[in-house]
């Protein structure tokens, strides 16, 4: 099963324009797999869908029956982008053979939502991805929304942390972590994302990252961050080069081997 999902990550998903790269896709796979193995149930939610690259990854990993709330104003209009944002999102799903659960799509600015809007559509959430507005007030509102709709065992993943192009994302995430000190802590860091859970589950998710076969290709480095030890997954330059060369040569199906 995971080998077909790995093929999906390295090959099929690349047809959807968007912003999740293979290393984080493998972290998503590891976390969702460990939740499933431990019967940690709950819905999924994403703020900032764009054309659905992460959404379809979640759908592929979790299957049709899982409830995924997808939040985005869907108001991007780019003449060269082949139609309206929402239509292109749905068309991407059709191309991949995956469904969009229209009843759980919320076409809105996320800062206007309440936790009930999410909980009534998906129950308490076990996996919440935040990749919407990138200014401080967005991250403040989105982190509050995620925390209030999160199951005890749920995780929040923030995109674009420590990216110098979006300094207010980093400010918002560190504000959240300091306000929530003792309740939420970081268990994993990648080049692009920061993964957070409640304190009581820190050990569980740290173990997930440490032991997942999906993640053994990365260097695992311990990093102290605001009172907790996070595992920083480092992707060595030689692997990134090998991957880019294979992709450049049109060997997408083979590129997965670089991450074994
Ligand atoms: C970087 S893209 C997300 C990429 C996506 N997660 C992926 O996997 O490809 C950012 C998205 O956030 C949406 N967005 C921007 N401001 C938002 C807001 N206030 N509330 C919800 N979504 C927002 C944009 O419409 C855009 O689709």
C-alpha cells in the first residue's frame, strides 16, 4: 500500500501545481499512518488549498471515507492558469481519479471561521494543515482555529515557517508556541514546515518520526525549540541533486529511489 502511495507522491501528484514537496509528503504519510495504526481517529482540515496538491495527498493516503475540510476563498484568477481556481481544483481531482468532497469545502477567508464550522463538518480534527494567508493576523487566527478544533491527539502543521519571504508566518507560529507553552510543542521541523502536537503526544509523534521507514533517508537531528526537542529532518544536498537530475531527465517514477 505505501509503495503505491510513494509512487503517487513522486509521480502522479506532481501534475498538480502546488507547494508540497516529497519530503513533507513523506512526513504526512508517516504521521497519518501512525495515527491509523494507533486508532487515533478524527477529521482532517486544510487552510489554503490552492489547486489541491496537499488535499489530494491527504485524500490518497486516507481514502474516500475520511472527512477533509478544505478552506480557501478560491478567488485566484490567473488567465494563464486554465480557468477558475475551484474548477481547476476539481478538475485536478478528476485527473488523479480522486474525489473532492464539495460539502466539506468552505469557500471563505479562514479568519472569519469558528471552530464549530469545522467540527460540524468533520468532527474533532486529527490532522490540520495551515497554508493560507501568510501575514501575522492570518497565522494568529488560523492557529487559534486549529487549536480549538483539534482532537487531543491531533497535530497542526504550519507551512512556510523560517522562510525569509514570509517572516510573519514565523512570528505567528512562535507567538502561538509561546502562548501555548506547556500545552503545545514542536515535534518535527523540515525545510518548509513545522509540526506541532499537544504535549501529551510529543513522545508518540517523536517516535513516529524517528522510526518511520518512510523517513529513514533523511538525517535526523535533534533541535531544541521553545522548551521541546524537535527532530529536524535534513535532506542532504547529494539527495536533492540526485532527485532533481532524475526529474530533469523525465525519470519521475525512478526519482522515488532517491528517497529510500
Ligand atoms: C501557498 S497556497 C497553498 C498551497 C497548497 N497548500 C498546496 O498544497 O499546494 C496559499 C493558498 O491560500 C489561500 N489563502 C490566502 N489567504 C487565505 C485566507 N485568508 N483564508 C484561506 N485561504 C487563504 C490562497 O487562495 C491560496 O490558494
